[in-house]
């Protein structure tokens, strides 16, 4: 039975017309009624351009009000939004545009020149649509939860990116799962600094229209702006990844966040424990979480009441979700499998990848983790990064986490290097601003914290770590630094 | 696509094991972990008795812990709970037991003697099951939202009651719709004094396992106990019908409820405006609502921010729901139609009633109402002459149908008379040719066929009933017979 609900933005325009939906850095706001009117108008203009139900429409933009309006407008037409990472190269974008069969592309003004080089029939800057007439059509009034709303490509550290299909239902269930864990408070205002072209950012917009909640929209992450928004703009919740948390902790270390600030939702992979402890010491309510594009954002999240006792854990699966550790080893570590109605039904036109990802209805995440005695999840590492040395498993994230405790180390990445004796040995790449720091000191610190077999065999100081468009470290690029080393 | 979620009670036992699920008047409590264990154990005992997936199991009980455990236990077996109104007569109960094809009946101790007279193959008191062994079976771990969970009878406008089928999804969506309106607060404790055999009481139990929220369970409504629970037991929300609100307002009029008390959810038909104003004057946060068994409890509810400005309105449809006024007259009044995933898919084995209730996917509620300029619903009246007495629905046609069985009665018409205590009470107008027939005889006959709350408060013998040109009874003309009574 397919479930049908009224269009969520219409609903909020009726239930909470004067509530602020979007607030920007310059103080300008859009209420839900205004957002609904602007999105409806924009939808009619998009219809004049030729966009219709089922059209695949690319969006190439950093966070801005126009992007939010465009996404809602597409929902009013029953069109599919293909959200593109603005950090990608032309070649990477063209792969996604072609793969997702995008026939229209909307861009922010700054990306318009780039669009000219892209393989897409129709493209316009958001603002160019204002000149279009409003086509007199019936807009979508009801959301069918089984209908496709968005396609977002996974960053693809191995092989070609895959287009993750999200139905309205996936987004809905994600928002509900989050609400049942974090609660719903009428005073909430959620800061969106994560890109909307990632599901982590997009999911904040969906929560906004499902809860009737204000979003504080930043064009991009900026520690000073986020700090100020928390301190002075009544922001109660923020989504961050590790590096952002790190920067926030370094910012005005003496400030205590207002009591109304109730959630720093931390995603994007395992976080170093010293960082989490530092946050705890400053009474910052960090909720670690685990999720991926396929799960429409967080699917496992620490709850408020467990945040202090379970530092380092990603928590428990959200109410509508299930979790299991597949084929655990002697240390109870195995691949994390998840299941739930927020999880994608598959990859766009990629049955092979879909079939490989799902086993008996469970999504095999490719991540390794274990459950403690109270069933709290600890994410250990990407299975693909696992280093096996002399029969012992070494998880790069563990070394990274420990060595981050050394205050001179700014960033670190660990990979496995082939070794004729041990099979593989770990090598650490370190970014530091301390010119006096040397390998001996690092090793001495490591020796005091890690079993001998886990110690990095080599320590290489680098200016910066290679990162992909999603700001994730591309470990495979580190292999070129190794002497006579191939992946 | 059928959605699947983990069993909600298992989930809360994992997410919030030590959180109180059920608190009783005597102070005894069950945590979610305890409730899950007791319900699982009870399920295995029920399995020994012979209950299996798809069994229809009647429950005849007033509110108690054992009833809650039994309902959850049935969900662990995939059995269907048929919730029976304890106020019904043997004849009325037998109709429902037979109609719903009930093969097992569980009762509270006090109702066990009554059960002996009922047409059901197997019956036991809750406590009798403790002697049973635990059958070693696999309990339900996942809830399929399309699966049937409960059947609750509702009186029909024409004669026989109809069994409203609720899937797990209906209950789930009802709980979520409520949460999106009223918010979710970890400190919430919801008082259940409404009978669990009504969907208004049952829905509190469902919210409890969906939110991980404590329920303060009362055997029955008692103004002193409810008042005390609000004042001294940290109850934050209470569901009431009009008569209960009235009694609460009369109770310790000088007391101001604690600030943490945040919702008096008022259902069960239109409430008199003076009562609502009185509540407002005492700063009691009354949220009027509209709903029925078919909508799995409230489907239209006033929100906190509108409660003061819109006294007398039932509010707006909950987020997943839609509302329209069908065929409005010159005063904009028409029949209330509703739509949404919390609404029943139909009546048990009664396609005729189901087809009549639904028009193009909308449920025709039989209630009349209008929307103000801001789309707030005002319920005007029952199109169907429904009498609401102390929160219970009484259909004149049912009384007329039953009493016509008395051969001395030639014609009969029943209407509702306003009553300061009950809101309304039924009055019967009878035409007879038997000069010896008196009110006592009629009442005696009625008592043997009808639940007590349905009994006519007055019986008025008339020479003939007022009829229009089409020979239909003109009920409104009957009101002139009532003492000091206007329509």
C-alpha cells in the first residue's frame, strides 16, 4: 500500500505560515508561507522552461536560498533533483549528468560559466528563470512516498560514482527517525553549513518542512559564522563533520554555548576520541552518528542520555532502523549491515551495484564495527582500508585517533604498505605546523599508546592530505608517496 | 512497497531499557525492558494456549497492566487483538465476537464470569495464563506496517456495529502525526484514563512505544486521581473527553497546574465554548481535537500556538492528514472528509460499509463542520443524529432498531437531549397501541439488550411521530416535546 501525505511545504504554509523557514547570515528570512509561494511560482516558471513530471534536473550550487526554492519547486512538478557536488571536475560532473540522464541543469550564478562546458542540453542560472512566464498548471498537492525525489552520487572512493535514488519516503523516514531520537522542540533552529548537495545538508531541509522548523542557512562552513550563530542567533542544532568540530573547538575556547544549544550532530566517519573528550569537557552536546548517502543521512545516532557515557560510540540505530554486525571476527568486529525504510531502494540504472549492496533486505555498508555489551555501535573503519599485518588486524582509524591526541599533529592519515615479512605495515602521513616535530617523537608517543604491531613503520610529513570533493581523505593517493609502492 | 520497522517494544527495550513505560496509581512501574520481557514471556504462554499468527483474540478488560502486556504479547505472535467495550451487554458482545471471528478471549478477573456466557470457544482470565508453559517459538521481530493489529467496533448509523481494522501502520502514522503537532519531549508522561478498548486510550500505548514515553495508567477516569497525577506525579499530558474536563475544572479550582503540564488533549465531540473558555481562564492548555475510531484517534488537532486564539476550533489536520468540507452549504457547512495514512483501510468483512464510507480515497466522516478564513476546522454537529454521552457514541438508529424488537412498540424515534453532566442523553419517543405498556417495561427490555450508557434517559409516549411529506420522521420537531429544550 503506497502511502500518500499532503505536500509538506503546503502543509507548513498552512500550519505555521509565519514561522521562519529559512534564515540567512545577513538576517534575511523566508517564512513557510513565503517559501511556499516562491517555490510554487518558481515551479510554474520551470514548467515554462519545459520541466515536467519525471524530468531529471541537475542542480549545481553551493547553499543558498535559490537552491532551496528550486528543490521545493521541483517537488511541485514531480521532477527529480540530481544534486551535484560543486567541487567536482568537469569530467566528473559530466559522468554524473550523463549517468543520471539529466536534461535540465540549474546553477548558481558563479557556476554558470562552468555549466557551458557540461554535457547537458538545457542549462540556466537560477536567476535566469525569473524572466520566464508562470505556466498555468496544477502543482503537486500530494506526496506519494514511493516516488523518487532526488538522486545523489556517492563519493566513490573505489570505482565510478553511483547515483543513490531517494524516494520522498526515504527522506520522510529519515526525518522521523531523527525526530524520535532527538525530540521535536518548537524552539529548534538547525544550522545548515554542510552542503545541500550532500544528503547530510539536504536532510536538514527535509526536517525543516516535516517539523515546521527554522533552518539557519550558511553558504559554506565557516567556524566564526557557526560560532556566532550558536552564541547569538538562537541556533539549537548544528550538523558537522569531524574537521568542522575540530575548528569549532579551536574557536573562542573560553565561550560556553547557550543552554538552549542542544545538539551538535557529528557525522562523516569515526571521530578521534581525544576530540570527543575535548568537546565533552567543554559541555558541547556532541551526538556522534553513522550514516551514508544510501541511508538518507544518519541511521545510527547516539542519544542525549547516552552521549556522556558512550563517547566514541555512534549510538544505536534510529527507531525505524535495524543494525547487525555481519560475520564478526574474534574481536566481534564485522561489517555493519543496516535495514530500514529510510534506506535507498538502489542505485540509478545500476542493478549490479544494487544487487551487490543488498543482502536479504540488508544494506552492506562496507564499514567495519562492533557492538559493545549494551549494543552500542563503534565504527572501526572502512573494511577496504583494513591493514592486515602478520595476521593481526590494524585499523588505520585507531592509529589516527590515538596520534591525534598529540597536540602538534594537525592532520593524519594512515595506510598499509606492503611488506615482505609482515604482509602489510602501517605508514602514517602527518600534517604539522610544528617544524621541530620529528618522527622519533611521534613514535615515542605511539609506543606509549599502541601495541607494538600497530606502530607505524614509517612516518612521512606532508604539507596537506589529499582530499576528494567531499573533503574525505583519498587514501589511495597517498600510495604514490611510498618508495616503490603500488596500491 | 511495504515498509518494515523493528518491533517497537524491542526497540524501546534497547534504546531506553530503564525508562518507565507504565506507571500505576499505586506507584508500581514497569520499565520498557521489563515490559518487553513480560510481554515476550506472556506471548510464549499464549502460544502454548494455541494462539498463533493471525488468531483473532478478544480482550475484555478495563485498563490494567495485564491488558497492556496482553496487547503487546499478541503483537509478538502476529495475532489480532479485538478490543471489546466492557460496558456492552452479552448480546452486544456476542455480536462482535461472532462478527470478528474471535476464537480466543482474554478477560480481566472481574469479567471472567461474564465470559462464561459468551459465544467464544476458548476464554481465560489474564492471570490463568501464568500457569501455562512458555512455548519455544520465534517471536515477531519486525513489524510490517500493512499488517492488521487491532479490530475495534464502532456503532453504525444503521443498526449493527462495524469492526474497524487498524494496521500497525495506521497506529504508527497516528502516533507520528500527533508527535509532529505536539512535539516530543523526553520528560513527557501521558496519563491514560480513557479506556484502552477505545482507540483514544489504545493510541496512548502506541505513542508510548513509538516515542519511548512513560504512560501513567489509570483503571478508569477519576477526577481526584487525575488531578493528583497532574499536580504531584509529573504527568505532562492527559487525554480527556468533555465530561472529564468538566469534572477536572470543578476539582480544586484554586490549584494551578505545574508549568510542565503541557497538554490536555480533548476529544470525543464538540465541546461547549463556556467550558473551553473556563479552561483557558485557568491557563489549562486544552487542545481540542477531532477524530474517530476510523482515524485511529485524533486526525485534526489544535496546536499549542493556536490554542488561545482559536477556542472552539478542532484545529487543522495533522501533518500526514488532509481535510475537506464536502458540498458546503451557504454557511460553508458541509460534511467533513478526511484522508491520510492513519485512516483504516476498512471494516472487517463488511465491504458494503467500507465502500459507503470512502469516496475517492477520502473518508466521509458523517460529521458536519466548516473552515474559518484561516482553514481552522469547527465541528458543527453530527449529520447522523449521533448522540455523544460522556464520550461514548450512541446512534439513535441502534436504540430504535433494538427497541423495535419489543412487539408492543409500533414506532419509535430517539433523539439526544442536552444534559449538564453527560453532554447529551438519549430520549425515546414511542408510539404504541398497547395501553398497558409503560416506561419501566421498555427500560427493562432495553437493559437486557443494550449497554447501560445507551439506555434512554426518558421515554415519552406519543400518538404519532412527526413526519414530513416523504413520510420520514422529522426529528427536530421532537425537540419541542422536551422540557425547556431547544435544538
